[in-house]
């Protein structure tokens, strides 16, 4: 596991600047308010100054930046050191409300029941042990806490011919509209090599996630398969039309003191 984890971290180190540029586009466009509303609309009814939020796989820090700007305090973790440095740089003075830590999403170093909200985006698909990650996330959630995970079947085209056709169609659409191709401007061979070694590329999601969260003990499990319509720009919709982003959410049940 350690060897693949380091390979994944090495890959994302090479993506730091490019991924940060994508985040800057989001901060400057409609996505900023769309994402903020999507996140906060699901937060538990706890005063903003008391809410403890954990962003897992923070990358260049998009979620912590928009939440800190809105007055929240956020703990953000990532395994890639270069991403954490870029996230702190992007946060600037907002970093006063953000705590950054280098940490493996599958082996968190926080105590049990430390957070009211866990958020994550585009992470679970490239984990070697996603079930273990979800178990860890459940462990560090407080009773009544919520999980909001955003992801997609990004590399299903490596296993499914219909998805392959959709992927090729996306590439043609991006070229037709003369937009940046978010796949081809990266080291696609390296990413596909990683995608073939992790389990979720061949799973049907979010159905897989719903089943796992249920087994772990989450309640109020819901999947929003249309969230991409609200938070993606036109460029993102054309790049990823065949792999729409979903939001999977779940709650950690309250402890019944009378049980």
C-alpha cells in the first residue's frame, strides 16, 4: 500500500500548479457561490464559530478558502506536501482560520468524534482502501455529524466500452468549443496506470458508496446525482459530460442515552 500511496502523491505533486489554476478559475467564476451554498446548506445546525469542519484531500485548498472567507474554521489534510504548501499560499491571510496537516485519508491521526462535518472532493476514487477511509471518516465524526463526499466514475472508461465512447465524445466536444482539455493537459498515462490499480475505477458509483456507508453505520444516506449541474462551469460540463459528479452524504447517528 505504501508504494502505491507514494506513487499517487508523486503524481499529484506534478499536478499542483495546474490544479491550483483550476481552483482559481472556480474562485473567480460562479462556482464559488454555488459550492459554498451546496456545502453550508447541508451543515448541522451548529453556530458557525463552534462548527468543526474537516476537509480531506484538500488539494490546493478550494474548500477551506471559500469556507474561511465565509467565517468558518477548517482543518484541511492532504498527503501531498506540495499541495499543502500551495493551499496555504492560496489561503493567504485566510490561513488564520485554516489548520493544514499532512495526513493519509485512510489512516487519520485525529481522535474519535473530533468533527461535525467532513467534506471531500475528487479523492475517494484514487484511494487504495476506500472502505477503510470511510470507516476512518465515520470514526472521527461526532454523533450528529455529516459526511459530504463529491466524486465521479472518472476512469470507468478503462473498463466499460460505453463509458469509453462517452469519454471520447467529451474530448471532441472540448475541442469543438476550443476549451482546455482537463484530461489531455495532464500526464494521462500516469493517471490511468494509477486508476487501474485502485478499486473504485471499476465500481458503479454512487451505489457502491451507499452500500458501504450503510454497512459502516451511517444513517440518512443520500446520493445527489445532479449536483454537478449546480456547481460545474460550462467548461467542466463539456470536459466531464460522461462522468457527472455526484454527492454522497451520510450522518452519524446520535447516541441514545436511554438505550
